[in-house]
C-alpha cells in the first residue's frame, strides 16, 4: 500500500490551487475521496486550511506534476517518505522560572558532592551558573554557602539525566587520559634515572 503525503488535506488544497491535475489524481495521491477533492475545489471542504507545497517538502517534483498533468490516467508518485526532522535540543536554552533559579546553587552543590569528577566549568554549564560561582561553592566561600541545601538538579528539571551522564563520561575520559600521561611521565623519569 502506498503512503499518503505529509498533511494530505493541505497538500490537496495546494494541488487543487496550483496544478491542472484531475480530482481523481489528487485524491489518489493524497489518499482522499474524489468528492472531498471536488469539495476543496468548490470551497466547501478544507475552509481555512493553508495549502502545503509537496515540492518544497521533497515529496513531489514539478516534473512529476507536469507528467501527470499531461496524462490524466497517470498517478502521481510520491518521492520521499522519509522526512528528516532535525533535533535542536542542544541549541535551545530552556527557560528556567524565577522560582527555580534560586535552586541553581543548591544543584551545583549537589553535583559537586555526588559527582566530584566534574570540572567546575562542566557543573556551571549543566546548572546554568558562572564558573566562578561553582568554584566559590566548591571552596565553601560562596556568599550564602551556609544556607545551601544540596538538591538533585535532574529531579528538579534543570536538565536531563542524559546531559549529566554525557558530562560524567567526558570527565571520566579526561581523568583516564590524565592518568595515562602521568604514567608515561613517571616511566620516562624512571628510565632517565
């Protein structure tokens, strides 16, 4: 069974408005009834629906439409059913309400206590505070240190568990690399002596 295009009704609206295809061809392509397509053309169906151009989405080419326009018995063939949707999670900063912003230092303290392998810059990036704030919390010289209560930032929704795991893995790789370098340096020192 062939697949319908993305947003079939809006696609049908666009094809009715912008092509000379028959109602039957549009109905077959959009998996609609021919009467629905005729209703779109008459303005009785799909009122207020903005047409969706299937050429822009890569589901049809203008050549495909042209070939089917010349031969009313030729069905339209959908080109690409795989629509790539790019994730931009890492580029969009999530809004943190004022009520949760005061919890950021508490979250930084929790990370420092529970994941000491993380660098100050990693904690700052995860929680959304400055590196200087994290350093002062680590050194217990933060202006409000005595009133801080360590709180799990994942449970509070400041960031996702996968973000934390990614940073921990990065930190562990860095530590393993530093350990190898130290071992190499110590073997070189032993060989020289």
